[in-house]
C-alpha cells in the first residue's frame, strides 16, 4: 500500500485502518493518502467522504451498513450536531475521532449536540443485539435537549475509550438492556458536569448487564458518578461488574450508588474526594431485590470535611467485604451498617 502504517509496527494489526486505506486507494489511487493527512473530512471504511457538517456523520454511519459494519473517522474539527446519531442495525460500527479536546474548541474532535427534548444524542439500539462497536478519541458536549448523551440497549463487546463527556443533560452513558448485554468496556474517559455520569440498569424486561468493566476514568462534579441497579418492578439485574482505579472528585451527590439487584460487584482502587453525598451508597429495597456479593477493596475516601458517610450499607445488602482502605475527614460515620444487612466483613480499614 502507498500509505505507511503509524507506529507501532507489526505484530499489532489495524483491521479497520487497512480497510480504510484499501477503499480509498481503490477510489482515488495514490491521492488516497491526502484524504487522511489533511484531517478535514469525515471518512468511513467504505472509502466515502463527507464534509464535516451537521447530519453528515449519520450518513457515514448508515453507509457502513452496506458493508455490515466498519469505522467512521472524524476530523480534527468542532461540529455542532442538530440531529442525533442513531445506530439501529446489528452490525459493528466504530466512531473514531482525532483526539479529545477541551469543550467548544477544535483542537481535537469536538461534537456539540443541540437537540430537541426527549431525544438521545447517540442512540444505539437494534432489534437484534449489536456485537462489537464503540466510540473513541473525541469530545461529546451537551448543548440543548434533556436526554442521554449515549444510550445503549442490547450491545455486547462494546467500547467507550478516551472520550470526554461534558454537560450531558441526563446521563453521560446509560445502558438500559431489555435483553442481555455483556462485555461493556468504559475506560480512560473524563466525564463531568452531568446529572448521572454512568448508569447501568437491568431493563424494562429481564435483561441482565453482566461481565462489564469501568476502568481508569475520571469523574468530576456529577450528581452521581456511577449508578448501578435494576429498574423498579423489573427482573433485570447487573452482575459481574468490575470497577477499577476510577477517581471521583467534587461529586455533587454520591460517588458510587448501588440499588436493586446489583450482584457480584468488585470496586477496587477508587479514590473519592469531597463528595457532597456519601462516597459509596448501597440501598436496595427488600430481600427479593437485595444487592449481594459486593467487594470494596483498596480504596481511599477523603471527605475534606464535606462527605457525610464513607460507605453506607442500607436495605438488605448481603455478603459485603470491605478491606484495605482509608476513610478520613468525613462528617458522619466511616461505615454505616443498616439493620437488615448481613454477612459484612471488614478487614484492614484506617479510619480517622
């Protein structure tokens, strides 16, 4: 091929990158390289090109369905979207930007959504489960509208990597599965100034979210950073969730909230600083809906004279292990054990 791959070299593969180059060279010959280097156009892996204007990203997404999936590569540009991105076919679609940037600048890929109410900015929901796909290396900012920045239903092996979400009007990322979803990865993101940064919940049916990972993210000034639990009056649940090495700063409410049918959850290596609500709050609503098998390990909670309680266990929470952490400078109690909680194991916790 006429265009040299970026570092690092083999054995790392660039499946979608190779597909993009092949498609462009078929259409434009040797001039294909210029369409990537100038970073001013929207390109997809079918080799089709659009100007960076409102509505054209959706056209690039829909064009990929002709190949049953692929990637959309976005330019280094600020684009104000006046219509949502809708992914409603069961094919893997990856949306890749040219890097995160500060909101409302064009130093990377910056997308601002100005939508009417009751419309998700990015709605990923097909009649069949979507296997693989994701969004990476860009900034998403809420302008007008009152719904989720990213709304997922029935997806597996889906990634959100190196994405900056600012001012989502409701949830930054909302996984509401009416069918099962698994292997969801959220990592290396910055999410701030949202009503709820991330919400995972069993859906309107019996859908279960399982085997998912939230890793190495930075949360700032959200009402709730991570919220996990089943919708009221549903049989859906969240199971086998791993939360690792996330940082929660100046949260205006609760850092980690678990409620109703959150099962087999490991939260390890988190830092909570100056949350205005409890750092960790677990409050299910009855023995049939209890949270169970919760592990809180290797954490640090610095209340800075603001946080009410470090870890609040309420409802019917069962089989909780709390170990190897520090809780200090809070205004209330380090670990609150509710009347119906059972099988609580506290290991080495430094409280001051």
